[in-house]
C-alpha cells in the first residue's frame, strides 16, 4: 500500500475524534509517487508564460504549437520566437551519484527549465567536497537533489514557487517530498530515536529499521518473516520499529493502533501489543485496543489515559515524516543498515542482504 498525498491524509485525519477534536498543530508534507510534470508545473504556478518577456497566453496542456528549445533558451509559439528573459541566471546544483543507475535527473531538469528558463545546471557528485558540504548543509537524505542559487528569489514570480523550496544560507533546496522527485538512492538510514521500540541484541552488527502499519496485511506478512529473521540471527540482527500508518480512508484504525503500541511501550509491553494487534487485525478499534491492555495485564487506567489523550499522536506523525524524507512511500519498508528495501521480502532475500552486511 502507498501514500501518494499526505495533504489528503491530514484532511481526513482532522475528521477523526482525537483529543475532543482538537487539531494537532503540525505541518504535513505532500508525498507523490514518481514525478508528474503536470503536478510540478501546477506547484510552480504555471509561471512560464509570465517569466518570458512579452505577454501572451501559453496553454501548457492544450493542443498548440509551442516548442521550448532548452539548448537555445527560446520559445517558439505560433511562428514567433521569444528570446528575451528579464530574470537573473539561476544556478542549479544537481547533486547525484555518477555510478547510480537509478539517479537519472535530466527529466527533472527539463521541467525546471520550463519554469526557470534562465537556469544553468551544474553537476556535483555526492561524495565530492562540495557535494558533502551541501548534503550536510541541507540535511539531504536522497539523491538526486537540486539546490538553487539564492538569486532564484529574484525571479518575478518567486512567491509562486517558494512553497516547494527549502531556504538556508547556501541557497534553496527543491523539496523532494512535496514535488515527488523519484529517489535514485538513499544516502543513509534514519537515526534511531529515543523511545523507538527495539528488539534484539544491542550489540548487533546489522540493524533493520522497519516502517510499518498495524492495519496493513502486507505488514503482517513482513512481521512473520522478521520473526524468523530474528530467530535465525539472535545476536547479529536487531529490529527497530517506526510507524507509517496509511490515511484513514484506507486504514481507519492505523493511527490509534500505532499510538496504542506506544502507550503499551510506556509499560514495557510494546512487542506484546505489537503481537496482539498483528495477530488479529480486525480488532483495532479503540475498545479493542483497550481490551488488549486488559489481556496484557497493563495498568488499564494509565493505558486508557494515554490513548485518549493522544499522547503519542505526534510521535507517530514524526515517524511518518522521517519515512517520507528518506524516500519511503508505502508500508512495509526497511533499511538493513544503510540499504533500503521496500515491500514484501522473503526470508531468503533478507538473509542474502544480512549475510552480505555481515561479510563486510
């Protein structure tokens, strides 16, 4: 299962009765699978027709004879050629990996060129001195990444593109999550945060970070495989659980189930609650979750107070954002040390990856 639009998730989530319908004040990011040029053009406000000198209407999606010559910086429209640009030359640093087969970025540059026609692209390898500096400066998690020079703010219609740019002293990073730029490769794995549930030896050489959803049938299958993995590698592998609940329209109980696991974690019963919820995914309503607390012999009053107060709603949202920023678009998804894997994996596939990590 995939999340293609976190904005929709947030709208639906506001309809769920949590904390007497009090909103949790946190901005959400929009995640889109793959790259959709129409979506990005809309996000940028369709500014091409305004940026190019001369005032004429351009039907970007209609049937006309518009031809944009990317090499010559000209646009031909109905027999006329428009060449004068009033905007400054904008440098776009493209951070990528020349050895990465999945890191193609030309299609993204083509789209940027139609929006910022004065763009001048500079290729930077991720492991170069400048690449490392920009990656550290913007905390870049995935490549390819696109960093605009600071004068992009000087283009005439900057206010229409600001929402998809992240600013700091080094310029402006194109937000990969909001624009749906495909992940070529990850630059590392998410950090283990305080409070994350961990199973296995603290000294394990291999760490599996799982992004999962208690209402997801595929995640239940993954849970069974991971149980076998941990049994096969009792000292070499540890599992870290992070939440990635799908929106209420798909999994209406996933958010509260995730919170329930954290409430159980307060009483050192995370994995017991984890097992109960995956054992019967038809029993994930709030009354069911509270009954699970009785079954596990938790302090029920403390558990109920935790669940009803939305104590861990933000923790669940934070995990979701972490996953999106690291290229996760659906559950289950895994990081085996720094290697990203998505979807259902067999025990043999996990073992191949783990054995390779252990041999390093």
